[in-house]
C-alpha cells in the first residue's frame, strides 16, 4: 500500500485538474472534509443499495473574496474531490486495486494499491 498527499497534483476538484493558486483549490476547507463512497445524487436516484461506488471527499468550499472569517462561510457549498486518474497509452486507472482517502496527522492522504503487472 502506498500513500501520497492530497494536492492539486493528485486529485481533481469537481472533475477539473486544478493548480495550487486556482480558486477552486484555495477555496477548499480540507479540515472539514468528509470521505464518501457514493455520490449524493446517485444515492437520491438509486438508493443506497444500487448507487455505484464513487470514492471522493466532500469538501466545504467558499470563494476567498467572500469569506467573513466565520465557520458559516463554508455552510453553503460542497465540492467533490476525487483521486486523479493517470493516463497513458492504455488507461492506467484499470491497474488500481484499491484507493481510499485517509486522514493522518492533520492532513489528507490518498492510499492506493496497484495490481501487479
């Protein structure tokens, strides 16, 4: 099992690749993130038993210019942060055996295991 820190290089935000200074990244409040294994939309449509697996973090978000410095800044909007797929000649994501978000020592990490070649 390997672990890498959650960063703009290792995840997508709402399906987009972001940079460290991108507002989609700087607006995230990772301290209040919650790991999830199914999307809320698919849970509402299909129910818990039939909704597909969707490994992600549910992360409160607020535009940096709109912050008041209170906890209420992050009550209105939740962004989905997913592991970033690796592409190549073949879709390398199929080689992933296991992936999960883990919180350790105050930071979020991606834990993963690859299928042997």
